[in-house]
C-alpha cells in the first residue's frame, strides 16, 4: 500500500459549518452601545432637509444670499494708507426675516484693542534675540485696524451700528423679507500693515534700497458675512488663523494709485486703453496668442527704471467682476508683468504673473507656466475654470483670492536658485491658484471647516504637482523623476498620526482650535483623499464622484456632509467607516501579521474531530469521511507522521476526495498542495483594507487586497485561509506604503530583522 501523502497548506482552513467548534456558555456581560466601526454616521450627520438632500446635492429649497459692491478706493503710497467709500447692496434670498446685517472688519484683528494677542499662551524665554525682545516688550501697538467714519443709507442718513471686534452689526430701518434688497454705504480708512514684519495675509513689502513697496491687498474693505440654512449668520470672530465665509456677488471697484504703479486684481480691467501704454497694448495682444511662453507686458528694464523715480500724479484702474465671493489686488512700480494664454474648455484664459526684478529669473521662467499647468489639472479634476484670468504675484507669503494669489519664493541674493526654492515656489503657486476652485468657487465655510478648502485643495495640488513634473521634466532637479510632493503621499503623514495624542485633534475641528494646523487642515485630509482615491475606491470611481461634488456645489456653500454624501451617492460605496475613522477621530493605521500557521492533511482523526464526536455523542467514524488538518510541529502532526497510515480505500488524498464528488464536479476541482492559516491583527484604531503581497518559492508574487469590511465582525484580528499550488515563502502587508501604517515592523513574515543604527554604522565602516 502507498504511504499517506502530507500536503502543506498556504492559508487558514475554514471549517465546514456542521463541524463548528464546541460551544460553551459565555460569561454574561452588560449591554453596550453600537461602537462598530462600520455603523452609519446618522449620529454625526445633520438630518437631510429641503435645503440639503440625503444624496449630498442641494435641495429644492436651497438658497444663498447675494452681496454686490461698488467701491472707490485710493492708495496713499507715501503714508501707506488706504481709504475707501463703498456701497453694499444686500439681497435676502432666505425664507427668514432679517432685522440686522453682519459685516466683517478683518483689519480689526490688528487694532490696538484686538483680542487676538490675548488668546495665545505666552512664555518669557530665558534667551531672546534683540529684535524679538524689542518686538515683544518695547514696542507700543501700531495704529492699525479700520476707522469707520460713516455708515449710512443711500440718502446719507446714518444707520445705527455696533462694532464687536472684527464684526459690525448694522441695524436695518425695517426688517428684510424674502426677496428684499437693501443698499447702504460705508466710508472707511486704515493704515496698511507691513506684512513682512508684522505678519498678516495682506499688506506691503518694503524695499529700502529704492524706497519702494509692493502692495498685495486683501481683506481691505468691510465685507458681508454669510447667512445660510446651517449657521444662520456666520459671525464668529476673526483671530487671524481660520479664514473666511463670504457670499457671492458682483464688484465694481475703482482703485486710484500713483500713476507709475502697475496694478491688477480680481475682475476684468475695464479701462485698459487708459492705463496701458501703446507698447503695453501691443504686447498684451501678442500674449493672448502665446500658448507656450509668457510675453512681458512690462519688462524688467522698465520696472527697474520706474523704481528709480516716483510720480506725483495719479491713475485710476477700473475692475469689474461678476459672481465672485471676494476681491484682491496688487500694485507697485516695481512690477514686471507677463502673461500667456492657456486653453480651458474651448476658451482662452490668461495666466498672469507680477513680480519684482529680485524674483527673476525664477519667476520669469516658471510662474506663468505653473499657473497655466495648474488651471489644466484642476479643470480636469473638477470643472472648467470659469474666469478669464489667474494671477500669481510675488510676495513673501502664500494667500489666495478670486483670480489672484500671492506666492513666495525668490532666488538667493547671489542669483542662485536651489532646487528647494524652485520647488517651493512652484508648489505654492499650484496651491494658491488651486484655491480658485476651493473655496473661491466651491465656497465652503473656511471659518468653521478649514479642511474643506485647505485639505481638498492640497489633495488636488498633489495631483497637479505630478502633472506639472510630467509636463515640464526640465523643472525637476537632477535625480528626481517626479515633483517632490510634501503633502499627499501616505508615508509623509505617519510622523503626525503616530505622535502625542494630547496634541492631535480630529480633522472635524474648527481650524482655530487645532493643535497642529498644517497637519490637521492640510496634510491629513489630503492624505486621506489620496488613499481613498488610490487604495479604497480606485481612480475612476473617486474621480467621477469628486467631480460630481465639485459641479454640484460650484458657486454654492457646501458643508462636510454634502461632500461625504456626494462621494457615496456617486460611487455606490458605503464610506461611513472611512469618514468616521479619518475625519472624526485621531485613530491611526497599524495592521500587522499576528500569526502564520502551516497546516498538513492527515488520515488520523485529530483532537478537534474527537471533540465534535463527543459533543454529538457519537464516534469519529460515524461522522463520515473527513479531512483532518494538523499544524506543522504540533503533537498531532508528529503522531500522524509516525503512524503514516494509508487513507482507507484510497491510494492518494486526491482520489480520496474525489470519491465524494460527481464526475461533473470533479472537472472543476483544483488540486492545492499548500495550505496556511494567516491571522492579521490591528493594533491601530483605523479600519483599512489589508493589502497583502504573497511571494512563492518559485519567485512569483501575488497581491490581494481584502476590503476594509473584513474587520466588520472583529476589530482586533481576522484570519484567512488560503490554498495554492505553490509554497509561500514570505508575506508582506502594504508593500508600497499606501495606507499610512505607522509601524511596519509587524508587516512581514518571516519577521524582518532590521539593523540598529549602530549596526548600520558598523556595516558602512
């Protein structure tokens, strides 16, 4: 008789239901709430209603207010002062009666009586630099903040108003009902801040060598707050960090500046022939036809000449913008000004750059090209860019407004341009131009949910950076094969997610109240969306759903629920487990291999079979023909090897098994040779798919992704059985580091032995 053949097993054996393990009476425990990671987000989400539907789309009752502005403003370059007269026309499209209006006075964040400096914990350092010491202890507060001179109706009659920090309440002569419009006027001025020395999102940069300034202006006018179905009035104070919530409207803005200044901003330039020279007009017409290289409207030579003398005359630039939520502009006699065209959805858009000679050659070579590439990438991921231009302005910061943004990055004083400087400049331009889409068009509430603009934008920035590197390989440093993204790749978020939990807040936190603002509002949500796209949903499903969200909510005011619901509605994927884990908790990813057991088949009844027989009060023989598994190295395995008994009435295991199937069934039977029980554990709290790469003895590899739902019944560990023709020699979890697993030391079998830093040092020397 032939000896019994023992077959290696490559995955955990799943017992036939009728032979389940013997049941014992469990210890009684008290009841508990549903804490399953896969429970629906009904507790967290707002209830759908006529304004916002359960699908994530605007409802039949959705509304939004409108605020239109007419402004005449003047820049006093000598004293760095801005003054203005504005008329605001407010339209109440809500079903509610309004008795007062709230107006934002963001410049009051810098007023002498501002509460902003008082909300931060401070500490006297034992060592201070002289400049910091003077700034902290010896300087009186500067004269900053709005001076509101008049608030009147259109006939000049004063309106009662009250200023509370960065908010002004204007009392209405009579309540506004649905459909009513109300116009009122505000006369104001303020001293512009030096944003390089004092900080801030706008202001001037001073160049002492020529006694010139570059003005990048924003939050420069009293602006209407948002009133909607979610918050009512969004009138939370502005302390400097969390940004803005603004209604859409139309702007007519006349800006008077020194006659030798170059100026551009939000909206169409309505009097180009008045403010452009003949040469500038000819260059502008050429730029509209240039799709490969930017054309200088103002040359470096002209900018340098203008910086040497100052005109006492004035010039007014007239800008008009429709359906924008805000307005920004930049002005200086130092500006070089270039433009190029880019084709977006069948129309030509102008990519524009304004920068001082100090920014060249970096800006002349790359700024407008970066703007153009960004518009193409974002339009592909969302919707065609709707405006006629996008402007990038050189400034020592990064900030964004409709059609215009301010970006850092200049060559060293000796003219050298380190790769890090170039990458930083290109990356911030991509990011800030991208803000035209989030939140300037998909108009989320930045004051409440910073991640909805910064996180979504940083995610698309990551996509756009890779596009840029592919389009312009000459922009990459030697040795780089792609644009080195700072935020987006899963591995980059690990230091934050594995950090001290006392200083980590969930993404779903008000921006002002987070501990690590950049990681919380930018990096983690961007990484989460990248993982959702690449690992959980796949690009096709994700991109379709993301584009659906962008198109549903362009020129509207979405909430987090609108985003979450739309992504599920358009993809047929239940992602509540993902939103809960990544956005509502500070859990982290840690999935490991707990155990790998190699199994063998034996003809000898094992202990499990005997327990089943005892439980059924019968003998093993009465249970019928069975396949017995024993773990390699166990006592049962050793005993079975010693006995080496043949299978009854059969010469091989295959023949033995075939006796239990029909001829038709036998044709589809595989003949696995190897079986394993593999147990995965999850020390981390975040539910994620298990990405496993199996390497076989012949060198071939197989990758299997087990969906996140594998954890639905056991959040601690799960077991899989696998049967193959080839022996498994190694197993690795998440081989491409795409899930942000904070501890990879438990990701391999056999366990990978890593050298200590001392051993690594010794091996190199």
